[in-house]
C-alpha cells in the first residue's frame, strides 16, 4: 500500500468501525482490522476518521479580486479545516457564463489548488446558447441569482424558466440565491429615508418575506422545468416551511444553510457590525432555532460555509454606513470545528453532520461514491478528528488572506488534526504539507449533454 492509516475509528455508512485503511493510487484499496504493509504508515491511535468534508459553496475570488482571496490561500484554508473538496461559485471577475470563461478560470486556479475543486457555472441573462456548452466543459452545477449586482448572473422570472428548462436537459442541479430584488431594494430605500445606517438595519429592512417569496417562486419554476433545484443559504422559518411543502409534494429540491445562520443571530449584529453582514442577513433567534430543527430532521440537506472574504478596508466602511460595506464572511476553515463542537454538545448527531457536510454534497454534485464516503474504490479523502481536543477560533491563526472572522473566540471540543486528499497528507497538526497544483478539477459522474 502507498499509505496505511492504522488504528482508527472509521465512520462508515453502517456505523463506527475500529480498523485500518490502505490506500493505493489515491483510492481506498483495503479496510480491515489487521493493517497491511505500507510505504507510509500513520497510526492515529483510535481517533475518528471521517470522509473528507465537501464545501459546496465557496467564493475564492479568483480570478479578479486576489486582494480579497485567491485559490491558493482559499484551498489552504479548506485543507486546514478538514475540507478536501470545494465547489467554487461563478461570480468572479469575469463571471463564469461561457465555456471559454470556465476553461480560462480552470487554467488559472488549478495550478494553485491544494484540495480537489469543482466549478459552478453562471446561468443568468446571458445567451441561452452558452448553457449546454458549460456542462460539456465540465461544470459541476449552475447558479442563478434572483438578486445580484452581477447583471450577467441575475435573472427575471422568464429568463429563469428558460434557463431551468435547458439545465434540466444536462442533468445538473441548479443552485439559486433566493431573494426578491424589489422587496430588498425598497427595504434599503426605506432604511436610508429613516436615517438608519446601523448594522441592525441590514436585517430589519431585508425581510424574511423577501427570501420566502423568492423561494416559493424558484420552487414553482423548477417544478415546471423538472430540474433539480438547490436553494442556497436558507435563513428563515418561512422559507423552511415552503421547502417542507415542496419536498412533501415530491419536488426535486435540496437546500443548505451556513454556520453564520446556525451560530449567529441579530443579537450579535451590534457587536460584529459589518463583519456580521451577510446576504441574506442574520435573523432573530427564533429563526436560528428553526434552522437547527430542520438540520436535525434532515429537511435541510447541506451545511456549506459560503466563504466570501473581503478586505478589512472594504468591511470597515460599514461602521459608518452598514449599506456601504459588502456582504460576506470568512468560513471555510472554521465550519468543521464549529459543527464538531455542536456534535459534542448534543445539538446534532455525528451522522447528520457527516451527511450534511460530506455525503449529501457529494450526491447533489454527482461525485458520490467517488467522494463523500469511506469505502473500497472511493478517493482516499480522509480527515482525522480528535473529538476530545479543545479549540478556540482565532482569526490570526486562519490561512485565508482575510483573518477577521465573525466566530472570533468561539470555543468547543472536536477539531481536525489531519487532512488527506487522494492519499496525500495535505495538512497535519497545524502545518500545511501539500503543494499548490495538487488539487484536481472535478466533473460530475453523471451528466446528460
């Protein structure tokens, strides 16, 4: 074996198993109690071995905004957070709205990636002729924004339905940012007219109704097109009720939330200021409780970081006028520790955490069982976790270019100590051991074009 990970407690679809894992040519080739010979042997002393986490919603700002982040620092952060695969969103500069742009973005970022990566294509108001070639070029999914400053990615209802009908023919899922642009714009106008510039105004005037109305509209259009709809960063109990209604009717829809909405609320906005500004905004504690319940029950399918860094200078403008600061936060490196801490506190089972942060993203993106599980023939993407180790999140310790985190000072038990991507140790005990360019571009296993 090229690598043997010995004496672990392995997470499998059938429960936890005390065993060792043998790796050949980047794949899991052997599992059992008696460890085989290996070129390299790692004894993990009974610690938990999970399938590598899959963060299906990141913005690494590459190309176009390297001062905010790039694919090298972004994937370093992923590796340090136990994330072995990322799916990068299309709203870079230029946005990924053609096969040529996807090809160029791949060329730029693949020489920088520490972990495996997939690229999400934009499907907005651009030419319909570009939709299918993006799938042919290897896009993992499509993304549409019902509200966006990227006009190429924003869609009217008519454009959205036309796009969804074409996307359905590719067999790929369509990710959607669901907020009503008219309601949001009117809310900002009303806040400004009342002299509100404080951080809480971003939440108070960007109503849950804007998210719920757009969620309902997206579901109805997706049902008409018979496409797999994936709703990003859900925040409100009203939108969750619509998600439950759609699933109950057999609509092919999945959904995600992010740690911002699980661990932060409007109670934190005064303290965090612009560093707590995300879109959709943080909600009240009652919505937070609804999200946890939906995650525990499986109504919410995915946890994803929505890692979206901005420079300190850009964010600081929000202390004077919250509407002048961009929306987004740093999160790809802190998601797994936060979720492991929640497992240790009894807020979520280990099984639901692995499903939401590894298995379900792999299934939705067409990567399962290559990714998202520990089984013979799967990629040897593994994260070794010390469930007893205490952590404290500190921005200065992160690997992102932007080291201000809304989770500063959060503490808990359970953290990744070793990240393996296709049999190569990328991160171990606080040290990056991988190299840029090792990460491999991923296309979905199933695709119809």
